[in-house]
DNA sequence: CGTACTATTGAGCGCTCTCAAAACCAGTGG
DNA sequence: CCACTGGTTTTGAGAGCGCTCAATAGTACG
């Protein structure tokens, strides 16, 4: 992608498929030797099952986790069984970046379906990144990307209507699945309506009603957890419309 | 603060006051030599005035900015003059971390009042951090902290009522001012009601009404842009109440 | 002292939440 | 195979919070 003349893209991709580091090594100029060293510190993935925890709220931070297959949700549990879903993590995505600062996990990470997850001890990754400038650069980019992502979400939660939120959510899923070579229009949602609502700041009933409405309007087909996006452009229009129409606050 | 035995805290603080890097070197074990090298790459602050831009939406990313005095808002302009305020940045805080990934600023940064801002060319900071492991660590922490901050805000926007949002906003301001040794109970808001509302996802009128209500209830005194927090505990209670009462969604 | 802008206050409406009930699904055991 | 049970999803009706529209008041600046 960028200026990775050092080694062919395909080689890296293959190496990465082994080391399962996803975002960590894909778009950069690591030498084969670098990739090998990176590979060395990664703990191999063992299959995890629905309900398993990667880590829990309050545990001390040791490792980052990379989703190889399956999906994970992160959330902050509050007393009384209430919780706030922070995100859903699909294959290739990294979990735990928010805990580097305080060295304690502020959220819990729970596996949503049978998944393969790689663990990367952070202290070793940090060491390695200090010896490999391009890896350091990639780490900066990763962290920065996470900030951008949160910022985008902030915009959704702060300004958009229920309709716009669900459309944005579906398009986000679609886009991320496409990035991993999976179907961007036909997929299963591993999370419940309840979790989607919690994530988007909406009531379960609202989410349900919107799925029904979107289907009636021919934007998608939905059956249980299976979703098929039909009119992507219309969904895009719903999301974009918001930024144009609403909130034309002309601040000086 | 942490285990910075290498050099006395006071020495660092003084050095930092010069280099104006705020969060960058404060809580870590940089040697005097390190601090000096860090200081070398920082472009000195010249005074900026209300309405000046640090950077605009779409410009290519070159530097991070550290607020020395004053305040800055970041926001994403959309067509038609509408905009979404992403954050307000107080002394000691860093701006631009979200642009590292794509190397383009996705937002604009506008100065809210006469301010002193330092510019730190990122490429040189990156080089330096590669030679100074503790600086690299500090960078990781900084980026991670920004993620945590966004996550917290996400919770506010996704789940809290107008009342809870404004209380959270005021307490956030208070906490950050305290960190910089400024009064946590008596301060001026450099942003307009409009901008506060935009930031919190509320209408101007709602913000105004809430200020009035809070004052009537004896939680604070407000006169124009000057705010004096009187009952911090009550404000805390408003914010915390939310996580306990509402949204007791018992997800399996 | 007017002009433009920002902030405040009031009245009414709409979106989304809450409460309630029915439909649906998956797993278990008779 | 079917009834039973716990869970999730869907659907309906009503209420409340916060937005919109509109008007007034206060403030900064020339």
C-alpha cells in the first residue's frame, strides 16, 4: 500500500496470516526477519467460545488481543448488572489499546461466538517496536486510527437520530467485513438486538422497529440474526443526510 | 508521579515549562539530556488569537500541537456551515493525535481565546521516540489516554440525559483545570453556549435552561461565561446516578 | 445609541423511551 | 412428537424529554 518496497505485499500477507496480527503488519514495510520476530512474541490462538472473557474490568493490562475469526464485544459493566457496550470487534481488529495508559482494563471483553483470538504481550511488542522503527510507526497509526474511529462514533451518538444510527452501524459492519474479504452485503450479526441498542444508545424496541421499517422500505432483508443489505446507497443517504440537513449550527 | 528517579520532578517540570510539552514529558523518567533534545524540536509558541486556525479540515498532517495557555476547539465542518464540535482543549493538552494514521487532518482546530500553542513536528518526535524508549512509552500512553477519553465521552453521549451531560461536562472541565493547577471551582468558559450544546449533542436552549436550573438549585453560580461550581458532590451525584439507575440492561 | 450577536425564556410538538403483551425460537424432558 | 420453559424479538399504546419555533433580554462594539 504505502512504500513497502522492502518485501512484497503477498509475502507479508502470508506471514501475517500465520502470525495473525492483522492490522499490525499488513500495511507496512516490515522485512521478513521483522515479521518473524513479531511472530515469535505472539501467543497462538486457541478457540474461545461464546461467553468467554479475554479480560475483565479491573484486571491489570498485559496484552493486546487480535481477533482472527469470530467476534468480541467490549463493555463497561456497572453495578446492578447494567452495562454500556463500547464496541464490537471483528476479524483483524485489535482490542485493549485503551488500557495502555493506566495499565488496567477499564472494560471487559467478552466473546460473542466461537472465535480465534491471538494474544500479544504488550511489553514485548513495545520492546520490539523500539528496535523496528516501521513497527513503531505502525503502532502510532493503529492507536491514531482507534481515536479516529471513536471520534466518528461520537458524531453518531451525539447528533444522529435513531434511524441514522442504525444505518451507520450497518454500514460500519459492512465496510469492516469488506476489508477482511467477507461479504459486505450478506452477513450474520453475532450480537443481540439488545446489545445493538445498548451500543447505539437506543432502546431494544427502537432497534427492532427500525429493522422492520428498513425491511418494509426495501433497504434490506432481515431474518433473525441474518442481514442482507439491498440498497446501500439509500442507507448511505440516510447517514449523510444528517450531516447536511440537521444541525446547521453556524458557529462563528 | 510514577518512578521517575532519574531526575527530580521539579527539574522536569521546569524543563517542561520551557519546552511547553505538557503531557509529553511530565509523568516520566526522561533524563535532562532527553528533555533538551525534546526541547530542540519544539517550535516556540507565538501568541494566537480568537478565530485563528492551528490547522484546517483536509490539510496534510505535519505536527502535533500542545496548548500552553488559552483554549482551542476541534470540530468537523460539514457543508452548509454546519459543524460538529469534537472537543475543547485546555492548557497541557495535545491536539492532532487523530491525524497520525491517515496523515490528513479530518477536523479543524480553531483558537477560542488568545492562546499560546507549541508546535511539535511529528516526524522528528517519532525519530526521537525511537531513540528514547521512555519517550516512546509516553507516546503510547498519550495515545491510549486519548482513546480512554473518547470512550468516556461516548458513554456520556450514548446514554445520558441532558442534565447528566452538562454536569459531566462541567466536572470534566473542573478536573482538567485542577490538573493544571487552576481553580477547579471558579473559571471562565471560553466557548459559547452554542458550542457547548453542539459538543454535548444538545440544543442551545437546553444548555441555557440547564445552567439556569443548576443555579436555581444552588449547584453553581453562572454569570455569562463565568462559572462557579458550588456543590460538586451534587454534580457528581447527577452523573453517577445515571450509570446506576438507568439502563440496567442485563445482557447475558 | 444603534446594530448584531448571544443568551434566556416560553409554548407546542415529535421522537424515542417506557410499560405491557404477544409472538417466536431453542433447548429440555416427558 | 409435543408440551414446557426461559429467552429474545416484535408489536402496540401512552408519556416525557428535549427540539423547534418564536419572542424577549442582555451584551459587545463601533
